[in-house]
C-alpha cells in the first residue's frame, strides 16, 4: 500500500466557523418562517391568534433570527481581521483567476478529471462572495420593511432609503423573497460541492467547518494566503 503524506493547513478561525453554523441555522429558520409570512397557514374553525401557528409568533421568530444573523457578522468581521484564512475572497484582479475558475467548474460538472489544488478554489471564492452580496440585499430589504412605518427612528433613517430606491415596499418585498430563494439554490449547490470534494479528494472539506483545518497532498496554489503548513501524522 502506498503511504500518502499530507500537510495540514489551518484555514478557518473559530469566528468563521461559529458564524457559519449560526448562518446555517438562521437561513433555515428565516426561510421557513418567511414562507409562512408570505403565505400563512389557514387554521380552520380556530382564531389564528390562539393557535401555535399564530402569525405573531412566526413573525417574532423571523425577526429574532434576523437580528441574530446580523449580529453574527460581527464575529465574521473579527475573524476577517485576525485570521488570514478568513480572507480568501476572489482575486479578480489576477488574470489566471478566471481560467482556474473555469477548470474547477468543469471538474464539478464532471467534464474534467481534476483541477489544480487549492485551499479554497476560485469557484468557491466567487460563490461565497456572491452569497455575501445576497445576504447584504436580504439585510437591507428586510430592515427596510421592518422599519417602514418608523421613519423617524434610527432604523428608519438607516434603511428607509431602500424602499425609495426600489420604488415602493411591494418591490422591496419581492426582491427580498426572490433573493431568499437564490440563497437556498446556493445552499443546495454548496452542499453538493462540499460532499463531492470530501468523497473524491478526502481533504477534510466538510470537517474543516468543525476543526478549521484541511489536509492536502499537493501544495495548493493559494498556500501563501494562510498559516504555514505542517506535516500530518
């Protein structure tokens, strides 16, 4: 049996890992409660406010997780500051970034046998950057609707402009709803790519969100962006 020696790379700080799991939980709860808010469940022969599916409860849960989700960004920003591995965003100013992104896309599409080794491949970098843009849209449109009747307080002053830019609250609601579905589409693709990478490459893609480390046989092209590597046992 051929002995395979891999190097250990510390990639994700505790702040990013905590943020990741808060984000997962929040997205699930926000999506389900958001669907219920959009199309409430009808409770026959009972007053809705007296049931466990009261829209007041659903809306409150939605708002609580929205604030929790936003607060978790503080951890994400701190991790970005203190840990190099949390800063792996797309390097769009480098010409080779685009050809490498295409290679990775062809690999995940089963059209290419392998791609060059990366700690965080360029396709993942692009998709995560896109996710954060969608999250920002959800935060802006969500708080714009939340504070739309309270334009005199600080929340209204911070987010009231969103309804003005988009035209009205109905358009804001539509954008919020559509982007929520796009985030779910991203999540499905993300799970597929993580599980596929773990099964085919065995580099600790899934476990890295618990341990913070990945195991690579070959030196990754972006190795200089993170902590120095060491040999695995």
